[in-house]
């Protein structure tokens, strides 16, 4: 199911072929009316009015039942509403009408991937057979390999996705995480640094850069990056929490308690759970204020 991180490549089909349709039919009033409904659906979809988007696409399909892009679009809309059976039917119909379309193949493959079906990789590979320069397909295939534990293949797919779309911060985060898990902190930091160049306002990238700096024993840079993350997002719980840990390890008690208190105020239960077992906060454990902070609500 396409989630908030990414949605399928919907409404990319203005130039999609109408299989089983003549040129005359494509220029017919019915087809033009279907196109208008599809454009309305696009606007509703972009504003997350999915029921209205679905209604518009269904009306378009009455007028142009052989337009594969409409079935593809309806598949995505149904998927995002949890109508997975209907979504699969329309994705399959889109593929039947236009089996060579990389977009149709990708959207079906991505749908299957999000629903945990192993067959997803087959459609993603077919997407790349039709169009080798399809960065989203490389990224999605990387996720398949990552789930299988085939890290080398996953990294190779993510790298290809970034080569084709250097501004894809989502894939850079994936690649950074993989390098981190492998203990390659310099490579992890390089991807995060690239993200901050693409989007200097990405607080998560600055926060994660701080964690790599801590691992690499660059404490001054770590503090700077955590503070910058909080400038960008003052309610960033993890940044407050890790800054509290940083200050506690440096025996800067007041600053540590200040940020721990903010973190606990923002997200009480999680912060209490983290703090109870985190040895980075050991210096604070006998401080009455620490006890007050982690016992909030009891």
C-alpha cells in the first residue's frame, strides 16, 4: 500500500496508449471527457480526497474502458483506501491492456512489495527490462533485496537509483541506514551530508549526522548538528533525547536534564522507557530531577 513516504506513480499516463482503441476513438468526445475526469481525479488525489478521486476515475472508465492509465490510477486509489482486492484487479487490467508500460509494471510491483508478496521482484525486474533508467524501480528492488538480507545487491540497487536521481533523499536515507548497520559510518555520513545539501531543512538528516559524528568521536560536530536539528524542528524528541545523553556523558547536568525534560514532555512513555536502561544517562540517575522527569504521570 503506498504510504505517506511514497505514492505510486499515478496520473503519469497522459501519453499512455489506449489499447484496442483507434486514433479516431482517442480524439472522440467521450475520450476527451474521460481525460477531464482523470484531471479532476488527479487534483482530488493530490489533496488526499480519495473517495472523490475514485468517483472521477470510475466515471472516466465508463467513457474509456480500455485506457490502461485509468485502471492503473484506480488501482492506486483503491490501494490507499485499503481496498486491496479491487486494487489488484485494476492493476492486473492495466497490465493486460498495456503489458509493456514500465509505469504499470512498477505500480503493480510496488503494490505487491508493500503487501509483502515475494512476486513483487518479478514485476520490478520487468520494469527495468523495459526501462533501465527507472530510479524508483531500482530503489524498490533494493528494498526487496534488503528484506532478503542480500545487502550487496540492495546497496547496488540503491546506488543505481541515486545515480539516476541524485536528489532522491529517501533512497539516500535507505543507503545511509545500510552503511550504518554494516559499521561503515563514513559512508553513512556521506549520504546524510548529501541529503543536507539537497534539503538543508531536513532535521532527520542533521540528527542522524550527529549520531555518526558521535560514533566517529567528533563530539563537537555532534553537538552542533543536534542543536541545528532542533533549530529546524524544536519538537524533535530524539534530538532532545540524544542531546540529553550527550550532555550527561560530558557531566553537563543542567543541560542534560533540560533536554531530557523536554523530550519527556513531548513523548513521555517512550522517553521513560529509553531513559531507564540507557547507560549514557548514568551520571543523572541519583539526581532528584531525573527521578521526577522519568516518573512523570505515575
